[in-house]
C-alpha cells in the first residue's frame, strides 16, 4: 500500500449538477461546500470535535474493531429538516452482502451536534441538490458519522467492498485524515467499463454519487503515525421512504 495521493477531479459548485448528470458523480472542494450549504470554515469546524466521541460499531462481521459511528434519520423538504424517532439502519443483502438484512441500532448522533446550525444547513443543501437532479420532493435522509482507525494495524472504510447503497444520492464528506496511508476512493460505472481513483484529503471536501449509476468503495487504511484515523460524514438521500425490513 503506497502513500501516493491521486488528486480528486474537483469541480466548482456551478458545475456540480451537470457533472452528476453526465458521469454519475462529482467532487466538490471545501470552498464549494461552503457555498452550497451557506456555511463558513468556522461553522463546519464546530462539528469536528464530535468525531472524538463515537462509540464502537458492534455489528462488524469481520471481527474488526476499527470502526466507530453514530447515525440519525430525517425527512428533509426544502428548508424544512424534520428529525424522525431514532431507528435502525437497514440495507438489503442486494446492496450490502456483508451487513445487509440486519437491523443495526447505532447510537444516535449527539444532540449537541445536531443542534449546530451547520448540521441542518448541510442536510438542506444536499436535499435541494437532489431535488435539482430528481425533482422536488421530500427526501428520506440518513446521516452517519464514521471514524475508521488503525487500532489493529488496518482499518476498512468499506468492508463490504465496492457497492451501491440503494438510495438516490450519496454524499461522502472527508472530515479529517490523520497519520494514515491508503483510504483511496474508487468510483466505477454500474453498467460500464469506466472508473476513477483518487484520494479525498481536503477537510470538508465531498464526493457526490448518483447511486443508481455508480458503485464506490474506499481502500483500507494503515497507520504512518500513532492514532492514525479517517473521519467521514456520509449522508444518503432516498425518495419515497426509508429502507427498512418491512
């Protein structure tokens, strides 16, 4: 595993929708995220400390101890963000061969985090972007805080491998990356030969994915310094209803 970083193919905010329509994914740098969500670097920095208080993922089937996370669910329409009662995260085996079919009750995102204005601003911005792509409607949104660490020498951001999530839009925000090598993002056409590899390294840059058109994964990480870890915020948006085992 090398430590070479391939620069992401970032586009400006004005090109985000057309890029998603053309190729099924787009990367925005932090400045474009600020413009999208009407936030500042200070606003987003206020969220970062909450990644130091994520409980261990108790559902990893590979026996690993490398993932910590919290989860929250919302219905978002326009500027209206409605939190729903805490619920299990569920995916069918079709989309997650490793952890699909399980009701995974992760600890909720802390109220001290969700009360910060930047949290709702990010969710609203993504819902509005999704409405530009798919038509205005309520969006069923799940937000996941992840920390992948190197406690056991290796951490796997996507232990299920290359996958889709069964939603309409996926947003993967790189929050922090410290003392690691690896963690390369790979995006492939779901029904074609093309793919691209790159490494998200700028805090609060984001990878946007049209989930019906592309599959994605992130490669394992290894430490180059003590305490190496990779923090992300993953937000998924789905039309109609949440995925659940009903």
